[in-house]
């Protein structure tokens, strides 16, 4: 009989399609519909998508235009509401800490835990504990989480992926070798697209083949530091402790290019890509950034860094990307560039979202201002043509709602919150003074 016990059980909790699920929770009309959260512009990227959208092939980090093409006319595209996601994330993990005092939170929607009472427990006991945690999250927030459990972090994270959506997967020490052997090598935590491609070119496409390859050969492929560590994890040797993480001081993304960038157009495209990647990590972190740092490594290995500090912490992608682009230096004057990086620092709770972000993109005066929030919310007349889908609004008669569409001098608003069920849509003139911008947190009412 297979022993289902483990001397230690590490749990990995992952909120299912977190950003899109929050949108569907607080905007009931969207339940069951393919939702894409992210930038809607020409270079927008998907930050999160619902399972309904994933059925069409959409996924996070995909260009938004590609996701919209896959999903078709039924796609609902919404801008991220970082403050709302952060508030619900805090509620989820505050509730979990009542049962697991030590949580290693990786982002707004995932964390590791290692409950002391599960040491030496059976798989059945672990399943029962995980289901209790899922019920707790659902009761606290109305959101669904999946949980994986195993003898270490690696297998727990793999298990939670196999549990999705809306499930629990427990992998015992006796089962883990056979389970992992057949999985794609990309499932190993630490194997990114570049490493995956290197391994696949050598015929190493599963974790089983990775384990069967001599550790010294893996070290020569992936490096002397990372290779042996990953080989150990692939063999199920994972004694990494679960511990509270210190908050990151910044999030960043950088790329080294095979061929130096020698034109301004090449550099701007590279900065855009790095800023996009850093912004996705910022959304996962759950805080806003106040300082944007551009890092350029020249072909002679010297480094040039420039930074701009905004008057407020923000998660607005266009503001952050534009701030990075404002610091670009022409390679014709600076010299060839081999590495481009963008860091977002000064992380804190979002203090002020820009209601008029186009001012931030071009005005030095705005960037140097005091960032004082407006004392009263702007009306539709002040906001004018800037109404766009996804903005939270309030009307004295109809209550809280969100903009479904705008154009031709009219605005269509769906009035609903988490507790109302699907609401009615009403149309207003875009300059109707009764319609004002609302706090996204009010959609939790």
C-alpha cells in the first residue's frame, strides 16, 4: 500500500484568474463572459484574462490586439483597477494568516504556506485542510482559489497548476517522481523561455529527461550556479523553507540583445518592451510606483542610468511607459546599446491615479507638481471625452456603476456592484453633471 504521509507539507495557493475574477465579482454582468484585463491601446498587453477568454487561446502577457482577435466580438476589455485588486488581496491573505501565521506571499494572488499541524499528515488530511482554506477565501471575498500540496515548494507550485481551476491537488512523495517525469521541462520553476529552448534543442523536453541528463551536462547548459540547483529540484529534493518575504523595493525588467541597438527607433521599441514587462510585475506586486529608472548598458560595458520621480505612486501603464521614454538618449549620440532595462521604484500604495494622464505624458510642470488630489470628484463635464470603458462612476439616483461604452457625445453606464446582481444599463450625455468618477472600492458594496 502506498504511504500517503509526508514529513512536511508545503501548500501553494493561487487565486484563479485573479484580475478577471475580481472584475466578474464586482461587475455581475461580466460573469460567464470572456474578460480581458490590460491595456487597450495598440501596444497594450493582457494582464489577466478569465477562463472564458482562455478557452479561445487568450493568456496573460499576450498582446491585447492578439487576444481580442482570438476571442472575437464578445471580448470585454477593461483597464486594471490596481487599488481594488490590492484591497481584495489583503483581505484574502489576512484571512489565511488566521490559519497559517507564516505565509510567503509571492504576489497579490499567490503564496506558500507550511502549516505546522500538517507535519506527518496523510494526503486525505491535507486535502481536508486545503478545502477549509478554499472555503475561507470564498467566504471572505467571494473569490475562488486553487491549492496544491507537496513535500516542497516546487512540487506544491506544480500541483496548484494541475488543480486549476477551482480545485485541490495533493502529491505525495511516493507519487511525485512519476508525476513530474512526464511534465514539460518548462514546468520547472526557474526554466524560462530561453532555457526551455536550449534544452529542447538538445531533446530535453520533459522533467524526466532533465533528471536523466547528467548534472554536469545540465550545468554546462544552464550555468554552474543554476543548473545543479534545478537538477536537485527536478529530483524532488527541495528543502527551501517557507518564510515571510521582505517587500521588494522595486520591480524591473531588462534585456540583453544579441546585436547592439544603433537607432532611436530600435531603442524606443526596446524601452517599451522592458517597461511593459516591468509594469506586469508591478500589477502582480500590488503597489504603485513613483520612480521610473532607465538603465542602458553600452557596447563598451559602461552603464548609463536616468530616473524621473512622479508626484504620486501610480499603476497607470501609459504614464510609466511615457516617463521611461522621456529619458531615452539617441544611440547615434550615446553610442551602441547592448542592454536595456526599466525599473519601477518608490513602491507604495497607490496614492493618486491620474484622471488626465495625457498631461503626464508631455508636461514637465505636471511631473514636478505637488500631486495634490482633487477635493471633489470631477464631473462628466470636466472629464469630457475622456470617459472610457471600465471607469467607475456614481449617479445620485442610480448609485454605483461602470462605463460600458462612450462615444458620439454619450456615455453608457451599467449600474451594479458585487451585491446587486446584473444591473441595468443607462445612457447619458457625456457632459451630464450628475455623473461623477467613483472609487473602485465602492464596487464591493
